[in-house]
C-alpha cells in the first residue's frame, strides 16, 4: 500500500485563461468535468502524467467573502507554491520567455542551483529550478 500525490490545486481567476497558459508551458488537459456551477479542470505534463494540477476558480462552494479573499491573494502571488524543475534552466527560461511568459526574476546562478521566477495571468508566481547535486548534510 502506498500513498502518492495525484493532484495539487492552483487557484486561478479564469480557468480557460489558465488552461491556455499551461498549454504554453507544454501541459495537456488531464480532466475537464462540468457539474452545474462547478468545473473540475486539471492539467498534467507529458513527462509526469500521474501528477495533475487542478486549475480551481474561487467560488462555489465557497461563500462570497472567502472567494474574494482567495482572488485577492492569488492576484498578489501569495497562494502559489509550485516549483518546476528542468535540466537546463537557462534554455527553458529563454524558451518560455520567447512564448510570452512573464518572468519576474531572470534565470541566474544561485547557491543551490539555477533558478528563475515567472507569473501566470492570474498573478500566481512560480519557480523554475535546476538544482545542483549536493548532499543534505553539506
């Protein structure tokens, strides 16, 4: 018996806009199910199809005040925690930048590896990381 992560939720202001953005990143629709007011929309990468990102819009079943708080926090980039990894951060940075992805921090050497930061249309900020091989005890 094993416990695995299958889905992670990302709050977005517009699901179709978020889907287009993730398609720019190379992700594909994993699930798209509508049930009344609610839409379950998730995407996954071809390289990691068993981990889906749910593109969730604040609203039903949240009350209006909670929904507004979530939307405000998303717009400020305060609710995103996704770190994408790559073998070549500089090349991926250039590729995504050429596709119109808005970077808030260019790719650069850091003590832990090479990283960059970018935003989606909802305001979520993500990290792009190429780690250096290093022991946890170093």
